C-alpha cells in the first residue's frame, strides 16, 4: 500500500502496469478522475473508494486548494478463495460514510425542527395562546418546546440509523414508523384539558416538527440506499 500526495492542481498519470487491480481511497481533500478520452470525470471526496481496473481512468487530479491524499493498494486474492480483503474495506468505508452522512443530515434537521417549533410557539404566545395546562396548573415555557422537540427529533435520527443498519427497506419502514409515532403524539394534547387555542397550537407544533424531520430523513435514507 502506498500514499499519493497531490498538491493544488497536481495531476498523476495512471500507469496500467503499476495500477493493475489497484483500489484507492481518498483520505484527505478531493480528487477528480480524468477519463481516457480526456473528459473530466467525477470528483470524489474524503472516504470515497474506487477501483482503477477497467474504469477508463487515465489520471488523478486535485481540483481543490489544499493537498489531497490517496491511499492505493493492489488487490490480492487469498489462496483459499475467501472474500477479497479490499472488497471488505470498500464495503466498510462506504457503509461508514453513509451512516455519517445520515447522522449529519439528521442533526441538522433536528436543529431546524427545534428552531421552527420554538419560533412558532413564541409567535402563538405573542398572539394570546397561554399554553396553560389545567391538570398541572403550569404554563409550558418556550424552552420546554425546544427541549422536547430536540429530544424526540434525536430519537427519530436514532431510529433512522438503526433501520439503515438492519432493514432492507429503511426509507419505507422509517416513514411508516415516524408517521405512526406522530399520530400517537397527537393524543396527549387532546387529554390535557387545555383550552381550545392551546390544544390546537400544541397539535400544530407536533406537526411542524414532523414536517421537518420525516421528509428529510426519509429522503436521506432513499438517497443513501441507492
């Protein structure tokens, strides 16, 4: 195994004799593949792995400003006919990259949902909704909406990651699960005994968070399982 360092704008020619059956992984920066016909190929980011044999790649370029690094290994098949080690590395690398992307998307969506719900609650409070719960004699503070929304949104991200890991149809199962849990979450506001304005607003806030989280995570699961 060897490591290539490509400075800004650098180009490395792929020599067939030296790169035969080679597998490469981008460990830093970005690398663009240059095709045999001279046309620019895809730009690969960190943790992206690719085979060079039979792909029509004639050179690697660094299109970024900072030095890019690529680790290159030649595939070696074990004598017992077992699974190719490099294939296992490729699978693990791709799987880890997809999970990280899903978690990152989920956390961003969680932040958006929390902010949107809190702002909506503040607007409702400004127009006269008191958020008073008669059973406990307490008023729900704005921070309470932020905490609850953030907590259950993170739970949704955990469910998405688990389905991505163990289900063969993660997007479909996540959408079904998330919608079901959202429907269940609409029951407690109806049982609090709060006035009509507070009850309707609480129901609406649940739907605001669901509208942000469910489509975002479902699309992310669809994209990352193709």
